[in-house]
């Protein structure tokens, strides 16, 4: 037990150990509240006095939620060494978080954004006081849980920090000199092997492509080896703040079977949003159809993003392309296990177990993410509803056109009969020829409706229950929640984790007694067996079935696209027929309106037709035609 005037701690309660100090979990003597107590060792006093005092002076100036708070500077009762009493962070450091197997390939996107926000905010506070940290790394970023349940990250360990002189400027990170310009990641496949540099993040990266596209230029510029081209902190802060002030709109591209995260400012318009969609999906604006909660979503180009419907991963906007597109699906890395070392080696065995644990934790995440996209509700249901809606519109338009054609035929037949009578009387022969041609046209148009009716019925048979587009093929292919593949791989992960934890203890012992050594070897055999089962489950059960699902989905999408093209073609035909019939109707109405003006002067002049028709008959026929028009409802 050690203590100061107001605090005490156990030597065994060690939180962290550094070159010049140890950090313990301590308590206030009167309240029992927990604190982190940093106790400096003898080595620390070999440093110059100004360096020793630097951390105290820096921490006294700072007061920010993203910087570990200093509560007191006291002396240890026996040694009289300086002791820093600081805020206790029970969740450990960011390094601790990244050491978790589930985070081996990166933090989840939401958590990453919290880290980015908090670290940038902490660095900004340092900048306001002209202080440079000089040692920001995962181990010096502490984590606590806030009142709302979200993580809060705090900068700590200001032993290397100092104030900038008046003529000094902040400089950015230093990158390896041999790194090619613009590259942000590298892969070394074997020890001492060549590094394969890339300008993109790895396939296994847990961040969405939308966020990656924003972060990639930031990383490329702060990791620039040429310091003249490297960003300063002003530009770094500006770019990261721009990212952090964006809102995310979740969009699921149905044909591509891919969830997209579209990062956009609340004041940005729908026009920009759909342009970003085009960049992410390669689906042109004129081919984009949006659905939300089963209904069409029409976005005015000037509508601001803050008024968009609320989206989430489980309730995204659905994107449908009017043109056929390639199904992409979930892109993932094959987590093949490393080569097992046959010889007994505590260090290598612990490393091998850790790699296995990390890779199959990644597999578990892939399986978890793939299962929702394999359900009929995600892909099939929106398309079926969309096609039903399109079909209903076509059916309604078809009925309108059928009714219009029938009515036009009736009018033209009556008109033709009337004009035929006048023609027999050697009157209005020119108009009769025109009416006769119009009647033939409407009969031709009416006959063209028969194949439209057949096509409509064919489409109906496909989209109604029992049709080829409603078959429940999703129940036969792919993996499903009831298969419990996520749970199965978690059982294997638990077994691998237990062995890894034991191997870590064995490694710390450096040398094992005979019996423990034999147990270690047995556990290694079990580890290989668990890894083999996990790989088989992932590759043969999950990955293979997922690819089969994507293949089947693409085949189904082609059928859907064909039907939608048929519906679009029918719509175009019906609109064209409607226009043509409308022109005929308008001409027939015009002839009707002109008829009294032409017939009555002939009758009143005393002209005698070749075929006998009394004046009263002519007048009655002319006026009766007007009655026909009124009764038909075309003219009031």
C-alpha cells in the first residue's frame, strides 16, 4: 500500500507501466472515489528539471472533456516523489479496444467516428493553448462510457508534450520515407518481404465506401513523406470537421445487393445526394428510382437533406435502377488461416492463436452482415410491391384507353352513318371519306389492343402468387437466421479464445513444467481442429451459399428487369394510342360542330338532293346529331 495526503493505492493495482512512471488505480481517502494515480520512478528524476515539470504545467492549463483531467499533484508519503492524481478511465485505452478480436480489422464505423471526433476535439483544445502532444497513439487515448452510454475518448500522457515557442508551427505526422506518394496502406505478406503499397483501404476494412472516400485523401495528405506537400493541422482540422459535420443517409441498392452510406451535409440538396448516389453505384440519375418503407420516394431537386426521411441500416432508402446492373453483394476477404508451426514454441503458438481468433472474428462479422441481405423482405418484397404498383397503373391506363377506344368507335359509327345519308343525297361527300378513314383507323387501333391485353395477362401471371417472380427461392438458397451460423461460429470462437488466453499465460511463464507442456500441446491440436471447423463453416456453408444466393438473385433480377421493360413498353404504347385516339375524337367533334353550319344553308336554299329527303328529315338528322353529342357527354 502506498499513499499521499489524500489518496492511497495498492502496488498490485497496476493500470499501466512506462519508462519513467507507473499508473495505479487509487482511491480518495475520504470519499472512496476511484482515481488514476501516476507515480514517477527514479529514472524520471534523471531528466532535466524543466522536463520533469513539463507534464504538471501542461495538465494544469487544460480543461476539456476529451483530455484526461488532472485533479491534484501530491507527494508519496515515503519517497516524497511527485504523484499525479488524474481522472480514472475504467475502460482502458484505445489500444485495449483495438486488441479485442472483434476489432482486429478496425472499429465499427460509428465507434470510429466517435474516436475521430474526440481526438480532433482534444487536439484542437491543445492547439488553442499552443501545446503539442508529440505522442498521440492508441495507448495514450483513454476510453470511458458517457452518461448516454456512448464512448468518450480522452488524450492522456503529456510527458512528451510541450508548449510551442512563438516562432514554431505545428507539423503533421511523419510517414516512412520509402512510402510512395498517395498511398495509405501496405501489405507485407511474409517476414522481411516486399511491402505492397495501395492508395485504397484494405478489402477487410470495416468502414463503408462512403466514409472511406472522404477519409482517403485526408490520410494520403497527412501521411505524405514530403513535408512540403504534407498537410498542416489547419487543413487537417478543416477536412476532418467537414466529415464530422455530415449526416449519413443509408441507401440499399436492390439490384446490387449493397448497402451504401451517403455522407452529406444537412443543407445539401437532393440533386447533390443523387449525384453522390451515382458516384457510389454508377446508376445514372435518370435511372434512379427511390423507395422508402414500401412507397415511392420522389425528391424535389432543391429539397434539403435535413428534410429527408430518417434512415438506418435496418430501414434504408431503397434504390432501384431502371436499367440492368451487375449484382455486387458483400465484398469480403477470405480469412484463410496462417500456416501452423509444428514445433513447440510458446511465443509462436500465442501469436498463431491470436491470428486465428482475429480472422474468424472477422468471419463472424461477415456472416452477421450477410444474413439480412439474404432474406426475401430485403430484396424480393420491394421489387414485388414496385411491380404490383406498376402493373396497377398499367391496368388502370389500359382500361381508360379501352373505354376511350370503344366510345370513339361508337361516335364514329354514328357519324359515319349520318354522313353516309348525306352523301347519298349528294351532299358532304368529302367529309364522308374522311369519317370513313377515321372509322377504319379506330378499328385498327382497337385490334392492336388485343396483344396488349395478352401481354398484360402474361405479366399478371408472373407477379401474382404462384408466378415465376413470386417463387420462394430465397428459402432454398443462401443462409438464414434459423441456420444459426453466427451462433455456431461464436461457439468455435469461444473455444479459440479460451485457448488463446491460456497461451498468453503460458507465454508469460516462458517455460512450462512437463504436464503443463503436454496440456499446451493438446490445446494446440484442438486449436487447429477448431480453426478447421470455423474455416469449413465459413467457406463451405456461408460464403459458398452467399455466392449462390447472389448468382440466383442476379438471375431473378434479370427476369424482373424483363418484366419491368415490358411494363414500360406497354405504358409507352398506351400513351401513344391514347394520343392517337384523342386526335380522332377531337376531329370527330370538330366535324360535328361544323355539320349544322353546312347542312342548314343547303336545306334553306331549296336544293333538291338526288335521293329523296324532305327538308324536315334533313333538319331532324342534323339536330339529332347534336343531341347524340350532348348525350355522349363530349360537348355540353
